[in-house]
């Protein structure tokens, strides 16, 4: 509308602006005066935003040179609460009109989520995809989450609020990134648990060594591997450390070798001493014939020669520590019975001044008394009991029964080191 700067044009501008204000809520009480294209706005509004909106609309009308804003914000309580009540009333009616649509959206979300729960609850497809129970449970949880998210997206689409999805995904990405940094160690342990449950490097009750810690495996959780020491103490090792560490499994091979050293006098017949020790080990009932026992000279000490003796046992029938202890005792006894001496370390003492004769005599008497050999234990060639300590196994079984389904180890699953028959153990 091309307006000229005359009275007719000013009236046309005034009518145009007043007509616009009358069609808009909250602007009907604004007065409009136009002179020479300059618009002066007066009256009252309930909000500052309405005043700014009125100025903007007036500036858009053709022929307006400038806008003088003299609008005053309404302060009367009745005038301020009236529009608020009207907006609240309108939004309440709108919410009631949305109730059927919201019920449909919730129904769609429920149905899609229920389908996901039913699919995840089935046994056949997941047990067929992976024989590992822990991984199968993870897949089931993933399917549930996917269907729940799909249901939420469809529900928002029914409500016509698909624009919210992008906002939610962006917020979820930021939150996920922050949480990922905060729980990095926990996530690392969880991933390591998945890999350990797939690899199965050990089985329940296996005696293993990890990072210098030795013990029988009680269970593998989603965060840590729990061991029980021979002393009965519990050791909790985070799975991230277990996965990256060297694992020594003493149980997977039932045959295990024990080794010990014995020192004999340097003037002894070493070949004969080795033969005496080997003959003693060979006749022990708990020592296996194949692989056969062995012996060798390990080291030349300052006052003796160190001999090493080894033998093999079946861990399913024989306790490792008991077998090693009995072998050491019987080899020592056999060597002493054959005339071999097991010397003690020799120390040379230097005195800066001569001791009195009385002191020397007393010292010599004390030394002679101290050097007298202690009474020998009665000779016996019968080995003591070396059977496996079943009490520790019983305590481990009690621990495993108490934990229930918290164990990720599966005795029937394929093992990284292979498997063996435990029926005889």
C-alpha cells in the first residue's frame, strides 16, 4: 500500500493498524494516532512482549515513517490474571482433546515393547546364535531396548512430535559421552567380562595364578574374578586386569611336576647322592612313573652342592604341597641314612683382641655344646597321607551354591585351554 504524507493517507494507515490489532489477542486496547506518517501507539497491554509486537507490526505497514511507542504495561491484578486464566483454560481443553491420541500413542508403545519382550524371552533363537549364556542375555537385553525405542518413536509420530526425537537423540548422545568417561573403568570391566565368558580360560574350582595371586576359582562376575586362597582368603581381581594378564592354570593338566633342592657336602659322591634321591622318589606311591622323576646338580654353593629333584603327580588323587613335603622329608632321610651330610652355612668370626683364657674355655665349651647334633627323629620309610584336601573343595562348593546364578562360568562351554573329564576328581 503506497501511502502519501497527507491526512487521507494517515487515516488509511491508522485504520490499517487498528484493524490488525483488533484481530490479535492482547492488542485490542492499543490506541493508534498517525501524523505525517509517524505512528504514535498508546494504551495498555498485559505484557511487555505484546508492546514490542505492536511496534513491529506497525513498522511493517506501508507509509509508516517512524513509530513512537507510548504503550503502558497494565498493572491491575484483574487485568493481568484474566489472560492467564484464558490461556490456562484453552490449554486444559487442548490437553483433554489430546487424551484419546495420547492413549493411542501409549498403546502403540506398549504393543511394540511387548513384542520385543516376547521375542527376547524366547530361548531357541538366542541359544542357537550363541551357546554362551551371558552373551545370550546381552542379546536379549539389546532386543528389548531396541523395541522399546522403536515403540517410543512410533508413539511420538502418532502425537505429531517427531521433531522431539532429534532433540532427545542429541541429548542422549551428550549424556552418554559424559557417562562413558565417568564410568570408563566399569565399562572396561564389563567388556572384559564378556570376552572372558566367551573364552572361558578357566573353570570353576580351577587352581590358577593371576598377577602373582594364586587360588581356586569361585566365580566370574560381570565385574571381577573371585579366587579363594589355600588359606581361605578371598581375592577379588577386576576382570580388566584378568583379561590383560598372564593366566597360569595348574588344574587343566592333571599331571603336575613338583621340584625341590637339597644341599649336600661338597666332598660327597654327587652321582651316588643323586641316585639315592631318585630311588627314593621312584618308589613313592603318589609319584607317577611316566613322566619319570629326574635329578640334577643345580648349583655349587659356598659350603655345599645344591641338588634338584623333580617328580610328577596326579592332582586328582594327590595334593601337590603334601606330595612335595613328603618327598623332601624322605629324600633328606635317605641321604642322611646313606652317610651324606647336609651341611649348614659356615661363618668365619674375627676378633680384634685376644680373649682371656677363661673366656676362651667357656666359649669353646658353649660352641662344643651348640655343635652337638640334636637327637634324630625315628627312621621311617612309610610316606604319610598325601591325598587331596577335600575340605577346601567343599568350602568352594558352598561358596558357589551361595552365589547362585551370579557366575558367568559354564562348565559345559568350550574352553580356551581345552577341557578334561572331571568325574574322577
